[in-house]
């Protein structure tokens, strides 16, 4: 950001902001403004994240940060003079890898008081607290108040995020640009069963209360309830399933599941969550186990892209003679939470076979270049309004 001539600041949790302040020229009588610039107006923002999950690729999020910086450089090189300020944001902790909270940085920017309070006691798998981690990175200056991160609604006049699709549609259909109309939002659940352990050979099958089989049955129920929703936009995943004591010759006495289910229709997704809960209760009765924990960790509403932002992206794509498609995002992004602060939109580019969250994740130079061009032109249009 500094090499691109941006003015950089970092907040108390590690969100990084780079603002284009090169609107001033030295002239006779001192400094003067670019013609037409009104720096008191709300800025147009863009950006994404650079953190990743284990064994992932190198394009998810990163394209949207480096691409945003390059889009600003494009506008500078072209001699463009914005009416509104332009800002690039690199969000902290978009992935829930370390503290189990997705989009941590953008959630806080959007003013989540519940999150700000819970982070005071949050720890990672090594029992390092969030506040200690933030402090060791040089971020959190005031342990008792993370509300300094909150931004007021209207801080930005628009937010646009460039991202790989993380799905196969654009590549399969030979389309250059995806214009996102809505972002599906996840509900994250944690579930635990307790049964009776015992020797794998000595305990007779009719007498078992197997917590592992209870977890397996619930995992299949998740799939069934998602498919029964009747919509291709409803998805569910059991991403974590742990058994205790975890020995081949021991009947599991405890099981732990973490479930992700998401949809662009909040009511439909919430019905799936309730059906999962009812299935968990039913399993306790049929298998003689205890449901020791069933918690909804987060249950965020989906976000709808702003019509004016969609139109700006559509216009930019046409002017660049690129093919485009209106589509939803089944993955969630920082844009989901930035929509609470400002009008929001997203630009997708194709990725190889739709691979993401795996080392094979890949986007071509041509597709990334197209995305940056569309982003730059979109930012030019939005910052001229």
C-alpha cells in the first residue's frame, strides 16, 4: 500500500487501510485540490483478506487485496481525478481458522458489540487469548474496548470486493466476470453427544450407547435436511467430527461435531437448523445418548448487493467488452458485513475447476487482469458520483 502511494493505518485488531491521498498538487500560492475532488464526501472502498485456512490456495482473498491496490495504481497512471476519496482495506481474520470466528475484522467494523465482548475471553487451540495475540502483533492498545474498531454507517458511499468465484460456473460457461447479486450467509453449529464407552470386543451390540454412531447419524441427517429444502442454494457441511477417546478398540463415549449450513434465504436456512436440532434430540432417544451441547455459534443474515453498485459493474464490464453473468455467492465474504455499513457489490473472476480452499486453487493472469480492469473502472464510476 505504501509503495502504491497510499496513506496507511491499522486498527486495534489488524484491519489495514490504505487511502489514496494524492489529490493535492503544488502550485502557485501553495497547495491546491484536484479539480472536482470533495474529500469531505464518504469514500469508496474496496479490498478483501490475505489470511487463509490450512492447506489452502493463494488466490482466495489475496486477489481482492493486491487487485485493489493495482486498481488504484491503474487509476493513478491514467490521470483519473476522483470526486470521492478511494480506500483499500485488507481485513483481518476473514477465515475462522484460529479463533473460530469468520470475518472477524469486518464483523467488528460493522459494529458487532457481542463479538467485541466475546473476544475478551476468546482463546485459540493453544489457549492463547485473542487479546494477547492482538497485543503481541502490536494491535490492541486498549484491552477493555474494541469498539474503537467500529465504523459508522455511511463511512463509505460504496464497497466493492474483487474475488475468485470459488465455484465452477464462470469457467464452465466461458464467462469472464461474475456480478454478485446476493451473498449466502452461514449458520454455524456445534453439537456434542455423550454415551457409554467400553471395550470394542466385550460390549455387546444391543447394549451399546455409541456417541460416535449418534454423530454419524446426525451428519447424515444434515445432508437429508439440506436436500429436502428443495433449493440448490441450500448447503450443509459437517466440517469437524471428533470422537473420544479416539482408539480403534474403544467405543466412543463422546463425539463433537461442527456444522455449517448456509443459504441466500434466511428463513429457509433457519428451518434447516431447527430440523437438525430436532434430529439431534430424536437421536438421543433412539440411541440412548445424551445431547450435552447444541449451540448456534453464529446465524448471520444474507446480504443483497446494491443496485447502483451492480449497475456500475455491469456498465464497466460492457465498456471493456467482457462477458458477464449475474450470480449469487454461495461462499460468504467480508462484503457480507460491509453491506451493514454501505451499499455493497462483488466482482467474481473464474477459477480453475471451481477449486478453492485447497492447494489446486488457481486463477489465470488474464482473468485476474480482467477483474482488476473491471474493478478500476467501477471504482472510477462510483467515486465520480
